[in-house]
C-alpha cells in the first residue's frame, strides 16, 4: 500500500466521497472526470492490437469514466475490483451466474428482494441450480442447511421490505469453513454504514440506482469482490458483455460526492418519523433496525454505523378483509409521498408491500405492511402528510 492510499483510509467518510476514484490533475485539473462516450478504441500498431497491449481496448472493457466510478467504489468497499452493470437486479443476477453452475446448491435468504427470488425460481432453476431459502435469523445455525454441493450463500441485511437483520460474521464463518462463497446485497446501508468485505463477505452488491446516484433518474448496479474472487467475476462479466454506460457512471459518480450528507439527512428524518409512528394507536409496529424495539436492533447496533431512510410499518387493521382497502386509502391520502417503486432518491415514496412469495417468513397478521422511503423534505411536512394518509385509512 502506498502512503497516499494509507492516508486515504484515515480520511473521514465525506472527505473520502469527495476525493474517491479520480484525480483532477489526470485531466488538466478539471474537477469532474470527462464523459468518454465510446465503443471502438484505436490501436497504434497491429502488434499492439494483436496483444491488446494498451489500457483500453473496447468500451465494454471500460473507459476513463467508468474506471473513475469503479475506482471510487473500490476505495469505499475495500475491494480488489468492481464491475458496473445496468441495474441493481443485474448486479445480483450476474453475481449468481459468475459463481454458480449446474448441480450446485445455493442458500438464499428468505427476505431477499422479490425480483431476485423470481430469478432464482425461474432462471437458476432452469440452469440446474438447486435453490433453498433460509430464515434470515439463522446465523451460525445455517450450517444445518449445508450440503456437499452448497457453493453460495446470499445475504441481504436488512432484508427487503421487512428489514430482518442477519448475523453476517456468523454466516461467513460457517460458509467459509464449508468452502462456500458469501454474497451480500448491501444497498440499504451502502459502504458508509456497513462494509461487507471487512466482515468476511466475498462479494458486495449495490444498486447504485439508490443512494449513490441519489436523484431517481439513473439505473446502475455495482459488484465488488475481494482478491480471491475478483478474477472470476471479471471474466464472467467480460463473457456476458454486460456493462454500465459512461454517461450513467458519470452521474453516479457525481451523486456519490454528496451521498454522505444525504444519508445523514435520510437517517435523521427516518428515525424521527419511525419514532413518531411507533407511538400511534393506529400503527401496530414499525420495522426499522435503528429502533430499540426492533428484534434485530442489537445486531444492527453491533455491526452497522448507521441506518438509511427506508423502513416499513404495519397498519393496525381490525380484519384481514380490510387490509387492501385500508392500505389503498392510506396511500391515496398522501400527497408529498409519491406512489412509486425504488428508493434512495431525494423524494419521499410509499407503497404497499406484498409478502406472499416468501417461503419461511409469515406476513404480519395485524395489518398491511407499508414501506416508506423518507426523502429530503422537511420532517414536519412529511408527518403532516402521513397524518392525512392515516386519517384516510381510518375513514375508509
């Protein structure tokens, strides 16, 4: 490690974000990297072309713009290498394709992102991979699920929509003893609040669509691997020809510079609103790891440095026949919270969660689950909007 790299590790998170991945004096002092739009790259001689003896050979293999983002993510993740793909879902599915083969057994957490589950149940099954879902609370007990052909354990902490925490160090210890790779979707926390590779995870996955981009207008995913598993990831990515576009990489890199400040605001606002909801009679419970009342709070507090702005709550409803009607009334009563998918951008969003595809975990019985993305608006205005939604649900 050079002195400069050693010094970089000692910088504060926002200083890192401002400086990561790019030296302005590589391009005449301009603060932001140029957006290099390219497909073909020329070679100076036939021999250079034959040997691929230059840094850039074709745009699917990288450009100065995409390299700047990859370098930044490497620094934040502590990774040997990072690839860019067109979406967060692609980041997970490409990772599975990189490390799983016909006849392998994969353990997938039951609180996984729904579209990943769909990929596992359709494409992986078609390719002859045996997928088994496990309880996110398993911890070291996950060893009971292992078989001789178990090759991969996929984690997501907190889990999608219901935010179950996982004991990542315990799972890693078992998986590595059984010679399986551990992957983790770390989109919720980002490397600022949790660094998977520091906890022994082999491959860290982010939907850069969310907090790194931060403005609800870019789709991109990143996959970052440790030294042992980087080579295979890079080879498979090259074979599939999947890559992130330079213009999108530029926008994600620009969003990355303010991610720390935005996350601070998302976290503070979300925690205040979560505590406020927890005290209401019409809310059965709030599903947010930063709350001491949450079942996984101790694990979150032990391993994580912060919480982001996404959580769910269970609306208290008298009978199951009213779940859908009350949920729709709540959502339709909102005006500042937009009704839309995704999260991590500046605006607040809300939706009803569908948990019927889970294999092990049961949906809450008290009422429908409503997920909130708490944006950058003023908290008082967001509370007033949620009050309107709750009033509409009561009146429905």
